[in-house]
C-alpha cells in the first residue's frame, strides 16, 4: 500500500524567509504553516489583559487613513466584481506591476471570500498562509477555515488571496515537473570549486527560464511590493483598517505592511514569526537549530513508545538518522515508484515535513521503519512529494517552489563567495549536527539570479501602529521561537503571545489559552499582556 499523509496535508500552506529550499543541501525550509489540523490537549492559563481601542475593519471613507495616495486613485478606488465560485465568492483586484511606475503595466490578484456566517460583517479578515509562494485562495478552501474559530468566522468576511507571482495571481513560471524533479532531488558536491560552479550554473539556467517565461514581473514579486498590494486590497474590500492573520512568511508580509502603513493597522495576528532583519546566514543557523531540536523531540517521543525503529539513547537515535541521510546521499535508496530513488536531499525533506506537527510524527516513524529496516525509501519519498505537492504523474500542483525561489532571491541575495559559504556551512553544521548539512550553501541559488535584489525595509518599527499580536511556539522547527521574540521587539507596538509546545504555528491547533487570547484580540480588541505564555 503506498505511504501517504492524510489528504489535508496536501493542501498545507508553506513558508520561509530566504531564497532557498529543502530537499538538497543549500536551502532553508519553507515553513508549512497548515500541515494538518491538529487536536491538541486543551490547557488553560490565566493572563493579565487590558483593553485596547484597536479598530476592526470598518466601512472605508474617502478621507483620513483611507485616502488614496496621489496617482494611485484608480487602484485604491476600484470596485471588486464578486462572482460565485463553489461555496465562496471570487474576484480579481488590479495592481501595478512596478509600484515605482504605476502608470505602466498592471496585473491582477486573485481573491476568494467567505462571508461572515453571523450576518453583517464588521469587516474583512485577510489571511496569508506563508511561503513565500503559498496560495491564500487554496488555504481558504482547505484548512484555514478549520483553524479560525466559529466566533471569528461569524464576525468577519474571511478573504484569502494569492500574492503577486503566486498560483492564480500573475504566476511566476519557470520549468516543468521533470526539470524540477532533477533540482529538488539533487545531492550537489560543494567540496570543490567545480562542484559549486555546477550548482550555480543549474540555478542560473533555472533563473533565465523564469525570466523568459515570466517577463518583467520576475523583478517585482518581492515582499515590499506584495505588502503595497495588500493596502489596495484593504481599500477595495472597504476597510479603513487592515485586519489580518498571517502564518509564518505571512508574518514577514504583515510586518512589512505595518512598517509601510502603520496608521492603517487594525488587528494583525502574526503567528510563527520571522525576523525580517536577520541575515541569510543567521536565518539558516536558526532554522537548522530549530529542526535539530524538533527532531530530537521526535526521537525522544518515538523511543518512549512502541515500534520505534531508532534504538539506544536519543543521541544514538539521531546518529542513526544521520547515517541514513549519509547513506542515501552516497547510494540512493530504492522506492516503489518506477525510475525514482530516494536521494539524501529527498530523504531529508521527507524527515523534515512531519516535524511541522507532532500529530504527523507517526508517519515519520512508519517511513523511517521502512528505510532503516528494509532499505525502502518509499515512505520518505512520499513525504517529500507531499512537501513539494508533486503528483504521482510527475506534475506539481502549483508553482509554490518556483515562487519561493523567485520571491526569496528578490528579498535577499547573500554572498556566494566560496569562503563565505564554507564558513557559514561550518557554523550551521556545528549548530545542527544531524541536519545542518541540508541548510548550508543556500547562497548558490541566487548567485546568478537574472534580476537584482530589492531587499528589506530599513526599519520595521511601525511607529504609531495599533497593538500587533506576535505568536511564537517554543519548539517551532521552521520559525524558531527567538524570531517571535525579536519581531515583537522590532515592532514598536508588538505584543508577544507564547505557546509552550511543539510544531509550526499555534492559532487554531494549540490550547484553549492561546486560541482564546487570539480570538479575544480579533473579536473585541482585547490585547493580552506582553509575554503571556499558554
């Protein structure tokens, strides 16, 4: 019987902050913010709270904070044409390709909306599931509405959107499934200059194909441009202030919006936070440590139960996983899929995916049992395919992988000097001995990218913004808890809410304390005390 995750896993939202991916050494993991809908043990906590006059979405006015910037009236004043699509409503919004030349070419962004279930809405709740490269439209259709509480669904119109370059919104297009298979399964050699150059040339060809098929848009799919798009969406939806729920990379998008438009911030929830000021190397070290810690927690739990294929101590169990990864790199394992073998890169991706949620650990145990006891890589390959949303026929369900690299290479292009990459690799592997290899040398991806870096903002203070709720999970593998702590300090009005637990992101899958605090903030503007722990 083929090994597979539950159906909900295939519609997960994904995320990370820089221009790299897992599945081969040299990449950050995008953070899968909605891997599965998890029922966790409900636990309560008492927290000190205060009331805040945080505005909800209200009818847009023609003056004040909702006034259209000069020259942008046609975008801010547009009327969305909503049509019925399945059980939701669909529309397209128009924005400029290049925000510095708004009179030039335009693109359309796809939106999908569920009306407030309680009747007349107080405003819109815009959602972003992460990535970069994840579809908010797909997230609305699948698991997002299962994570948002019934009380919030009753009060808000919930709106998912595909950011520029993603899925239905003027998508980035680069290559076909066969070529993508070759890239994500490769185990590059970074021990020689020739090996490094070969990988850089692979990504140079990939980038050239992206530019040829995507055109000028490729240079304008950066996070800052996407945040500017969000303000147009806010106005077109008729909201004076933005109410927003962003998971993982969606927190970077939300923080960027707040920094650009602090006076238009309503209630922003940033769950599974990224720190947009970190360098690529700092991000790689942090994420490698996060996955190492999550893997250790998994091994501990596995060995405490029955049927675990990892023997001995926790350290010995981790060593067995590392040995499996090394073996797969040296000689890929056979699988039940014709013509496909499990490389080291695919094995790592298969191991990493279930670490996003402790409810998926049993799938990792089953896959590791096959690999360790029978040299059968089928289970881990199935998990890797689920991460990349690869279908059995070799096609990919969407362009999330291509968009991830394209957006990341605009937001950051780290040094690809071999000595710099070697020093970074040493630091990463020292911090994460089991999995660090797969987070090193990520700079090769953007080394020859065909469009220049746009980069981050100079400041994310967002002075004057209403209180912004930053949610962090203490053992989040993809967006380490330290990033939530630092983002809450970067934002002048940031308030940190902590979930003590495992997994990536918390709202909707954590405990009653955490979920209740987020609900109170969205529903009533009740801001939990900074530092509240659930």
